[in-house]
């Protein structure tokens, strides 16, 4: 069901007026009669409001850098920052050489009070030395947590010295948690360093095989990347590197040789995609491997880009075979799901990407949003010139990139590239809003209060979100599906992923559990008080 502007106003009315004014700009009811609906995004959360956002450290170490499996990732900071980013995101990795897969380790300098007082550089140096001696990683990352920036430890100097001592790359990331307004700042910091120090450090001049691609913004959560790889490799693509799910420092060094970059998660990695185009002349194609139609469209767009008869034929053959295999299975789940409604609120790309998959099951996404996306992820990249930088966004350095003197080369004539841009999303992302129908609600950086109120009003059948709100929602009697870590399941990408998702969501609906839950408001009064002679107490 849709909501009216009056109902929305009634929710906002409960806030102090300044907060109401702020939050109003972050919530839209889609109105197709309006040419452009502006949404405010990537700005500070009002202090005191409970939101789902993370920090810059989480975006850098936890999201972009952490999945590189042949590196040791050192968290320079208190143990809590390391512990709570250890294994929870479910970015999987395997390696032909098990001695070069450190994904399950958690390494930290475990800063204590004395380190805060006297500085933590010596301790960091010692940890690097121990790590090299014990693990012999291909490279090391150091991610700074809040106190490191506050006390002024020079992690870049420590990294430079360690590189000289050990002869392996040591990358320092100044991703203190407080930088920027969310984890989005950390993505940007990570992107800059990986482009500057890693991509292009490899010796390869040419791709070792035809149809060489990189997959950007795919983190192999629950094995998504493996399902995508299964399909792409069967069609005949050569995957140079995945950034960064099941990826490695070794592979990333040669990412410059690819003929095309695919962008799955635009938010976390669009900076690298853009910079690779400027530096090496590699265009990027926006893909969405979530949902059956999303997968099919992405495969066909890739085939259009390469324009090769054999590749196109193989693409169609794989699509036909996979559809014939999974459609009968999907049918049985559709019977359970059809006619239901969903809220889909995830970080910076899945709030959009999962809507197609829900629709294929007959589930209508009535509310969607992002924790930390920017306006272009909602409204499309054409509005980027209109985004006014503020003090927080100016805090994150913009890398200035130029065409590489030796390695820049056009992948095709600029005329052909322009022609292609008319038919496939090359170096462009149209955002989430355009695909949402009239009356659908779009919320940026939703909080606990708004979640509660909108659930009461719109009564979704399923809530797709994260761990922080999952249990509150379930106690309201509504199945909640984590679309960050996929709970304990996955993969959800590609053809097999669609089947897994359909099964898990159907189990959520069919579970008898919900009959045993009595939400508190069913057997307790919402307000208690006594009426006395003076009035209500
Ligand atoms: Fe990209 Fe992600 Fe997402 Fe993200 Fe994330 Fe994630 Fe996410 Mo959680 S990189 S923006 S910072 S798709 S960890 S794998 S699920 S919030 S929607």
C-alpha cells in the first residue's frame, strides 16, 4: 500500500521542528508526474538518532580492502574495532594456495591506554614485523581507527619504513571512523589508495585471454561472486580480477589490462571505475547480477559491448539452459510469495538491486532506501554536477588522475563508444528512483522511529534489511531477511542465487513461527495512567 503526504507529515510531526525539516528532505513519495524529485543524501545523521550506518573504517577495511585474501589486514586501534569487523560480513574467499588465504584471520595492534598516551607507532611496527615473519603475505594493509587520527600516529611513515625493511607493499589507509558521514567515506579512501598503489603495479601489458573483464563492486557475500563467475566463465569471459570479493593483491595489480570493467555496486567503487577509464581508457558497464532478468540483461549488455557472434550465441545458450532449469523451481515458490509486499532497505546498492528479484516472485517493494548512498545512486549520475560539496565530503581527498603515458589505450573508436552508450549503460548509472513506481516510498538513512511508524502504517509482509533492525522487526511479527550478510545463506546472485533467495523468502513466509508471536501492543495497553480529580496522571 502507498502512503499519503498527510500520513508522512504526521510521522514527521513528532520530531522537534528542526529535525522534522531535516528528515523531510530524506523521504520521498514517488510522484511520476514530477520531472525530478530531489532527495537529500550523504549528509550527517542528526545526533542522537538511531540509524543503521557504519563508519569510514568499516567502509575501508571492512568493505573494500578486507576481502583481498592474500594480504594481512592490520587494524591499528583498540581490539573492539577489529573484533566486530571480523567475519561478520560473510565475504568468502578460497585460494589455490592455502598459505596465501588469510581471510579468516583478525590482526590488530590492540591499542591500550599507554599506546594512546605515548603513541602506537612502535607497536604497529612490531606487529608488521611479526606478521611478515609468521604469514609471509603478498602485501599488508594498515587501517586506522579513530584514536590513531586523534593521537596523530604517522601510519604512512611506519608503512614506508616497513616496505623498505621487508620488500613487500604495505598500504596505509587513513580511514579513521569519524571521517565523513558514513562508511561511504571509507570506500572512497580505499578506492584512492588501491588505484594509486596497487592497480597498474603488475607487469602485464596485454590481457592473457580474449574478453578480459574486471568485476568491480562484487564482494562475494555468501558466495555471490562464485555464482557470477560460474556463468561468465562458461560463456567465455576471462576475469582478470574481482574487486574485491575473493580477490587478491596479486590479481589486482594487473587490473589495467581488462577490456571492460563491470560495476555491480556503484556506490562503493564508482571512483575506481571512473579513474580506470581516465587512466587506461577502459569503459565501465553498470550491471546487476541480482534477479533473473537483471542477470540476463547484464549478460546481453556485455555481449553487445564485445559484439562477437560466438560470444553472443553462447550467452543466449547459457541463458536458455539456465532458465529451463530454474523456472519450474521458481514457480513453486512464486505460489507462496505472490501478492506480498516488501520493505527493502540496505546500504548503498542492494536497496535497488533486490527489487527486481522480489518482483519476479510477485513481491512488490513498497518502500526502499539506502543507509549511506549519494544522490546519484537515487537520482542517476546525470545529477552529479548539481551535488554541492559540503565540509564532510571535502574532507575526503579527490585523486587527480591522468591518462597513463604507456598503458592508456582506447578500447574502441569514440564514435562506436557513443553509439553503444545509447543502448547499454556504459559509464552510467540511472539510479534507483527511476525504477520505482508512483506512490512508492523512498527513504534515505532510515532510523528506528521511522522504521516502526512506517511498518505500522504500511504493514509489509517482509522486511529486507540488516542485523541491527532484524529482531525488532521480527518481534512485530514480520519476517526479516538480512540482505547484507544473507543471514547464514546465499549465494543470492545469478540464476542459482535467485532459487536460493526464493527458497529462503518462502520459508520465511511459510514458517509457523509467526503464529506464536504476540506483539506487545496486542496484550498490553500502549499507555497506562490514572485519572484523578486533578486530571490524568
Ligand atoms: Fe556495495 Fe556491498 Fe552495498 Fe556496500 Fe555494505 Fe555489503 Fe551493503 Mo552491508 S559494498 S554498498 S558498504 S553492495 S557491507 S556487500 S551489504 S551495506 S548494500
